[in-house]
């Protein structure tokens, strides 16, 4: 079976240093960021800023490395990687 995601999300800037911005074509219901070991990174409601249909996520406290962003719109999941410098 071919996996197809109907949720489209852009992440920028990549690489990022303090924040990442997400632009989605649907509303995002849930969002997780995992490290390379699959461990969820600690985020709380103060780490998110919603404006102009985009989400800004504060990643300043994350160590440099590669991370996996997982989000869903209530029906579809999407996984994307990004780099924190």
C-alpha cells in the first residue's frame, strides 16, 4: 500500500537557530517534535505563536541536530525533518 499524505506543511528557515515557522494548507490539530532517538522534545503553550495562518515554534532550547516534526490535521499525519543549528 502506498502512503499518501494530503496534509502539506512548509517549514522554514532550514537550518533554523531559534524558531521554525510552519505554513500548512489545513488546520494543524497536533504537533510533536522528536529527536533522532524518537524522544519527544519538551514544548509548552508558550513555545507557540499563531499569526497570519502560520505557526511559529520556539526551538531555542533544543541542542543542535536533526529533528522530526510530526503533525496532523485530524485525518492525516505528516512527518518532516528539519535541522537546528
